[in-house]
């Protein structure tokens, strides 16, 4: 699926290390799986063999979720974002479009013990959509900066509970 020509790439996760780890795990897992499958097959346990192979398939399928990449494209003129999840460059699920974004904000989660931060796209004062989670305020603010620059919009820093810091980056009248 092609990206519309007025959208520019603003963010792409780096999943190479996880891909290599997944590949190594696949190689080392294939040897015992092969021997266990042969053992079940030789001992006339075909049903158990099929169940075992099915379980291994679903285990590996879940591993794919660890190495997918999140790709964000932005259209600064329309203030919209295209969010795509890919595996080896192929889309995994349907693309998500977010239009008429007013500003982007980082918010600390409500849980007092949690230090997780949510990046939200704001469409109005009371309508938003969370699109990413980060475990540190520094990583969350860096991601927010990338989105803000890609869309040419302002930011809201709410990394400290109860203290909202508005960061006016772009004049809304000049676009």
C-alpha cells in the first residue's frame, strides 16, 4: 500500500536488534522442536505431534509482534498523521489516519507507582487519541518533539502531575 505523496516520514522504530534475537531464537529452537516432533511421530502420537507443531507456530507468531515496526507519516498542511505497523516493510494491519490535529501532548499515567508516559494527539480540548507509550519522560518528550516538528504544531508537556507546560513552537496563523 502506497503512502500518499503529500505525507512525509517523521518516525520509524528501530527493531533490528529484536529481529536478530528472534532469528537466533528461531535457529536454536528449531533443533529441539525437530527432535521432539520426530519422537512424537515415531511413537505414533500423531495428534499430539500436530498439537505440538501448532503450539510452536503460535509461539513464533506471537514473537513477530516483538519485531514489527511502527512507521508514522505526517502531512503538515492538513495536520494529519498516517500510522502504519509493518513487518519486513509490509503492512500488518489496516493503516490508521488521524486528521485535524490541534497539538500533541505527553501525559504521565494516572497510576502513582507508574512512571509511564503517554503521547496523545489532541483534536480539541476534550478529544484525544493516545498513539504511543514511553517509559521515561525524556523518551516521551523526544517523541513528542518529532511529532510536533513533523506536523508543525505546538506541544503540551504534562510529565509532572498537575503541572501543564504549554510549548508554543509554531504560530498557528502562519502555515
